[in-house]
């Protein structure tokens, strides 16, 4: 049976080259990187090599990279760790952040931190004006994701970074606390420029399994001299910022994976931009009452999201799965909480419409033939489900 | 057939091959119920027959806009009550639906309640019109 995986925003397959580099550390080279003997030192070397690989891609110093178990942990560490270290009283986030930011913000709120959630326009983009108006004297952190995982829109990180720099100059003169800038770059690493100095970020989170690395490993870039208190206590690993024996094989995999995707960034982005455009046009022209969500241009090459009127997302996914296609949806029925996607809600899509949400996310190996197949079968599935509906 | 550990084989079977799906022109009873929790909508049409002075569901059809479980519960509910007396059909429980489908994920139990509600309301609609 045809099998077409279009859920790369959920996770990506492990690159065989990456696996090969990981294998020794799952077998013979089992040492604990904190040990002084040769076994340990081999592991230490491998971790530091990986740190260098990540630092190269982010254009930062090696010691500014902290390995974690995933991006969720990195995001938790950045937000909670900064608040604890600065005793900050106010943070600003966007409403379309991943749950690990929203829920961490909720947690901080319970502890007395004020949280401002920005507004977005109908595409999901935040505005500098709204951001500026939200800043308070006690603000210590702004956290805005680079690429939204549900719609693929790209937030204007460069402008936000520049703006925060300017604001911080004024605040310094006034004796106000510095505002730190965090971005969840999980969906951006492989396609967009992630030079932390260009972006002007103080924290950046990433996760290996989104770019053909293994699951269970992520990293947080922490700019030098940024106050941060670790959220997991124990040994002194990761410069005292993340206790726990390092996942050596995972870290090696992350390093290899980021190195590889960075070297193919432009080529893959170009290819996927073309395929995405082709898929969007194909779907919009072959199915009635379909809307593309997110911005028409300011979008990452790999994530496409539609709302299809008169169908329900989970049924759509089950039918697509029957045809060998793997996608995802922000429908209430597909979430454990039975809540429609907070992202679609934030951009003003009513629950009745987000009921029919479909996300297809492409990968480096996606082909035009696969997209052709999707364009061929999707209209029939939509037609069938619409016929089943009482509104037909 | 692809496997799916979230849903039982029976749920997937009813989802893919829904029984009694469609519309009845000039139905004796009809009801539309909606699930405010997730947005699913279910519509049941019935045709009532009479045998030995007892009214029974002679024909039943459904239309559903909803998830796999919403479609499967509609399908099996219609199958369970077709040919049954109105009194018996009205007593259908969501337990019967869940057992008939060889289980439902906990988060989908509300779909089975929607199906029983739709059947009860369609029968009530017929009785009100009489």
C-alpha cells in the first residue's frame, strides 16, 4: 500500500547517517561523560563535539548550549529558570505558543507572575505595537515562537529582537530590569536562519526529532551572563544548568542531525516551498469551501494547514490513513481535552470551522508524486464525509 | 486494513462501512442532536411500522458530522434498534453501544451518549406528531 507521511511537524524519521553516528554510544562506548577514565572521556568528547555542532549552526559559543531531554524541557527551563533567577514579575507571550509555553506561563501565573498574552492578526502574526504596549516596568521576558507548529507562520523575530534591544537601552538608563527574549525555534531550525545574534535572542529552544534526529533530546541556547536557575537538581552536568547523566547517543544524534540539516537548508527549503505551493493550489482548486490558515507568504516551507468546511478533522485523518496518508488536525475531537486548537481559536476561527482542520507537514524526502496522490484522493474523502453530514 | 490501537476493529469497521447511513424521505420521526463539547452533529430518521398492534422501527437512517467514534456509534445504534419495538428501542443504553463496538476510548464515551439521545428524540418526535 502507498504510505505517505505528511506529519513532519509532529516528528521526523531518524536519518540513517545520524543513527550510524549514534550507534557506538548505544553499544561499546557506554561511558558516563562525568567519569575521568577513557570510557568517560570518549563520551565527554562526543558531547562536546555535538555542542560545537549546535553552536556552529546557532553562531554562538559552545558553552551557551545546554542539552535537555526535549524542547518542552528547554522551554520550561528558560521560563521558570529566568523568573526564579531574576525574581521577575511579568512575562509576555503569544497566544499561539506551544502548550509547553502556555502551561509554563500558567504555572508562573499561579506563583504570582503577571502574564500578558498578545493578540495576533488573522494570520497569527503579532504586532510590534501590541508588544510595545504590553511592556511594563517589571517585564523580564518576552517569549515568541519562531515558526508556529500548527499553521507554519513565521513571526517577525528579527524586528522583535531589534525592538527589544532598543527598549533595553532605554530601560537601562531608567534603571529598569532588562527584558530577555526567548524563542521556541523547534519548527524553524531546519529551514530558517537561526543565528542567535541576528535574531537578538537570549534563549532559543530546539528539539532533535523535528529535524531527523532522535527523540528524547533537545537543547536550550542560553546567552552568556543570562540569569538562570536550573529546574532539575542533582549533579553538575551542563554547566550546572541541567542535572542528570547525559543522553550521550541522543546528544550525538542531535549534533549530527543539526549539522546535516543546516548544510541542506537552502536546497530543502526551496524544494519544499515549491511543493507546498503546489499542494496548496491543488487543494484550494479541487475542493470547495476550503481555507488556508496562516499567512499566504510568511510561512515555513513545510507546514500547511487548512480548515475544510462541513467535515470533521478526526474522520478526515482516519480516511486519509486508510489511503496510506498520515496527517494531523486541530479539531476538538482529535485532542484529548476535546478543546479545539487554541491556535485556530486565537486567529479567530470559530470552533465549528476548526472542527474541519487539517495539517499536512512535508519533509525533505517528500516528492511531487506523493503530493499528486494527496491532491487526487483528498477531494473524494471530503466529498464522502460531506455526504455523511446532516448538512449535506 | 490499517490498524489503529486507539479504536477497536469494530469501531473502524462501522466507521468505514457505516450501516443505515443516509436519509429517509418523509420520515415518521426525525431528530438532530449536537454535542456542545466537541461540535459533532447527529441526525436520525425513522420510519415506524406496525406488527401485532405493536409499533416498531421499520427503517432507520443516520447522517453524522463528527469524528470516527461519532460515526461508528451512530451506525451501530441504528443497527441495534432496527426492527425493535419503539419501547425497546427507546431504552437503548450507551453501554450496549460501547459493548457492541468492543469498547470506546474514554474520551469518546460522550459520542455513545449522543447516539442514544438521537434515537430517543427521533422516537419522541414521532410520538409527538401522532
